[in-house]
C-alpha cells in the first residue's frame, strides 16, 4: 500500500482581527531547516490583498488614535503577560522555521519583550510641553501625535525580536500596523497577531501581510502608509529608503553589516576567544550583529587563533531542538552560498583553520537531518581586506581573522569598511578603550562585549551603509519616529478685557 502524505497547511494573512484567506495562485515553501522538509506553504499576497490588509489598518486608525493612553497601556501590559506565559511556544515556532537553537530563540523573544516593557511606559514619553504667557496673553503647547498606518518589513533571522523593535512603540503611540514578515519564517508574526487579539487589541490595529516584492512594493507606494521600518540587506535597505521616501513616507531602513572585533595584545585572550565563538557562530552567524571579522593586533594573533580553533572544534552542530550548540542555516540556498564563500576564501589564499563544509550533524540530532541545511563553524586566518570573505556580508558561520601590527592600523581597517553597524574591542587598557569608542566610525560599540545590542531604552542602529534614514530603532528615537510634533498657540481673552481686540495690524506678529 502506498501512503500519501497530507499536503502542508497553507498560511494566509491577518486583517481586521482574523485570518484573511488568500485567493492567490502564488505560494512559497516554508521549510524545517534541520530536515529540509516542507512543513507549510505560504500564500503570497496579490495587489488586491495588499489593499485589503492596509484598508483594515486605515479603518482602525481613528478609533485607536482616540483611545486613551491609559487603555492603550493596559492592553500592552496584557500582551506582555501573555507573552511571558507563552514565550516557549513562540521560541518553538522560531526554531522550527529558522533553525536557531531553542535557547537562542528564547533569548530573541526575551529581548523583544524588553521593547514591549519599554512601550508600557510610553505615557511619560509622549508628554508634551507648555509655556504660559509666552507672549502677552498667549500660551504655547507642544504635543506629539501618531502618524497613522505604519508598515514593518522584517527579516528572516529574527522573526519575533525585530518586529518587536517597532510595533510595541508604534501601537502604544496610537498608530496602526501592517507587518510584512519574511516569507521564510511567517508563523511567528501570525502567532503574535493572535496574542494581540487575546490581549484585547481592537481589530485592525495589528495586521500581517504575507508575500514577496508585491507586498513590499505595495507598502512602499500606498498613499495611506505613512512610515516604513525595515531591517535587511543593504541593497534592499537602500531600495526601501529611496522608494519609500520618494512616495512621501518617513523611512528607517537598517541594512547589512561587517562587524569587527579588535583584540589588543593585553586582552584576556580566553575571554576574547569565548566571545568570538559566541558572536561569530551564534544563530549560525545569521545575525546583523554577528562578529565576522576578528582583528588580531600585534602578538595576539597566533595564541588567539589557536584558542578559537579549540573551541570551534568542540561545538556540536545539529537540530536546534535537541540540545546542540549551533543549528542549520535557514535555507538550502543559504547553505550553498556560505559553502561557496568558504571555497572562495580557500582559493584566495586564506588559511582555512576549521572547515565547516563537511560537518556531520550531532549524533543526537542525526535522525531526520540528512536533508538539513548545515554548515559547521568555519575559521580562516591571515585574511586580507581584498578577499570576498572579508568584503562581503556572508551571513553564516564563517569567522575571519585579520592581522594588524598596531592599534592605529586596526582602527583604520574598521573605519575603511563601508558598513558601520557594530564593533567591539577587547583590552584591559581603559585608555585604549576610551580612544576606540571616540575614534571608531560605527554606531554601536562594545568594550569586552562582542554583540553590543543596546537595551530597549537606548536606540539600535548603525552608521554608513548599515542605516538609511536618520532615526534608529526603539528607545526615544523610536518614539519620535512613530509620532510627529504639533505646536498649539492659544489666546484666551480675559472676560474683564473682552472689548480689547488689539485693533487691526497687518504687520507680521511680534511677541511682546
């Protein structure tokens, strides 16, 4: 007897507080990266469905804008409590579609929750200011108001955390949201939509639009979408910024990265090696804040490379649900791309210290993983700035060690790079660290901290080709991005002087 397996379930959109079934004839496969199995299929939005999802947010905006801050925050607190109680469910979804190990997925959810908690305090951040009697009998106040419908276009590598950089603040400020998740990892967005409904968020305030470039371009060009928040590669970030702003939108587009860790000879080399492993191979290197280039200064190089090698060879690569250290890459295409970069680095003459191309998944995870998208930890030494493994954002578990003779040479290398997302320095010299944070041309800096992702009450964002637009994510900059200022100048006539109007004067008003 031949057994016919059931077709994978189809995921649709979310609008007006419920699933919006798609009539599309275009679908994308959602895979389990540890097995290669197609687990779901995703309906890719038509232009009519783009209109329908955005229309849901447009209809919901007036009532949500007029909802009191007290009520908005109560809903945010309920969302927070529900997420705390059920965070494990969301982590499971992330691992099943992205491949990162469960502890990493749980950490992602926790960091996103920090922005929810920050947004719970938004009444204080939305306070305006007032000046009494700024001119004779005239008072002036400033207020901040929501924009309207805002679009969020998020990447595959953080299906929960990156959207949560934006939507808690946007919603708390009185906006309505259309989230376009990566088609590789759509389930987390739909799960969060249901959680918002359970928390009591009015229908249409949070919506999910699934799709590809049709959905992206629809958000970028739609007249009712007032702002776009994006995280992804630099070429797409540039496109999003240029297209969105040309259609009159406020845009923050966070792009790619090539993050360096500078290791000085006086550093604790065990600490530096541990953190190079954590920051280079966590989430299989699929992080915009991953350290992909270690700059070993002076005599630090040989000892540091040996320590990283020993640690890398001890890592267990396999199914992220089974207690391994590192999971697979997100797709077969990603696996092939990263393997190609390893080929190119070897051909260019870099020293291949640890080769992840022929990794055998951990024995505990071997069952069912033959089709998984695995590349093991890979370490190159003696990499030069002209090699593709240095110039390109590989987005995989490939760590390159570059040698520099002096501190000045190391900083010049970092500053010459077209990206400026994050960087770190490892040293026990406070003067060197202070000089580094002053001189380096990068948006986020760690001192003996390899992945300097700020707390939610500080802003996240890079420099140079890592950010298009002038506003970073979350923190007070996020509050300002999702609101706009308004100044009100008021005159109230004293009843005792009601007959005094000041008379006619066509000259420009002067303050007295």
